[in-house]
C-alpha cells in the first residue's frame, strides 16, 4: 500500500520546472544537495498516529496497522529541519504557528543550531512548504534577507510546488520513520510522547540523512521524467 498525493492539472508544469531548476543547480555543484535545509512541521497525536497535512509514507513495519483512539486526543506540534549533516530539532511548539511564532522558531531554535553545525549561513539554502505562516510577506522577507535569496518555497527565490510531499525528506521519510518508532510502546502522556520523539530523532544517523537528501534528487529526476507526475 502506498498513498500518493492527488495532483491538480496545474501542478505538473510547476513540479517539473521546480525540480529541473534544482537538478541543474546540483549538476553545477554536487555539494548543492548537502547545503539544503529541508523544513517541516508535524502534529503527533498521543493516541497513536501522526497527523501531517500531506503524509506520504509507507510503514516499514506494518503498513496496515491502526490504533483505536479516543475522539479527543492530545497533540504535540513538532518542527524540524533536515540536511545531509543530520536533523535540526525536534523543536516542540505549543502555540498556533502564525508568522510571529514561525519567525521565533527560526531565530531562537534553528539559527543557533545552524551556526553550531556550519559556523554561518553562508551557502546554505532554506526550503519550506506553503503553509500560510510561511508564505506571509513578513516571513518571506525575513527569510530572503536571512539567507540572501537562497530560499526554496512558494513565492521565494526558487519556486517549490504545492502538493509535493513525495519530493521533500520530512514528508516522504522523516515523519513516518519517527512514527514507526515512537508508538511501540505507545506513550501515555505528552511528556512521554516528547521524550519518544526526541529519542527517535536522535537515533537517526548522519549517513541516513545524507542518503535521504540524495534520494530527494533522485525523486526530482523521476518527477521530471514523468513530466511532473508522481
């Protein structure tokens, strides 16, 4: 079983052109794939499932499993960045993610970690999805200035297509991999859920992240070959 994101007719052209543009950058410099910070947020439910806006993952353990859960379930929002060097986060968010909260996540949490890992933001590219808090003018202006136009997303220097979880490492790999770990056994409270998420993410090796980020470009090439399809 594998779920695929339904595409609109207008998506195909943008998906192909966006992928081709990044593939061209990669051909100019093989290190390009190692300099992208892929970012995303995900809401994990205490009852035993993960809720993303466009989850695209097939469980390696049992793709058919499910849990009986109560109607009202506690949730934990998690924000992460991933690159070939590893994962930045998890950053736990307890507020509704508007443009101010989003900027605070980047300034207070992501940037210090990026500086520890890389020393500076020089040559790094920042990718994000099209969530309203991300595409607000305030957010876009902030990111364009911070990363000096090395930005990938809706309305940014490098366009990124909507409805494309098959192309981004957090969606096609990270969240599902974490899910496979943290619900065995199932956490009984938010503290245990956070602890399980942190442990799962910290267990992921740099080599795995490098392979996943490379796989993103393989998927982009497939998208181009399929004329923007998935």
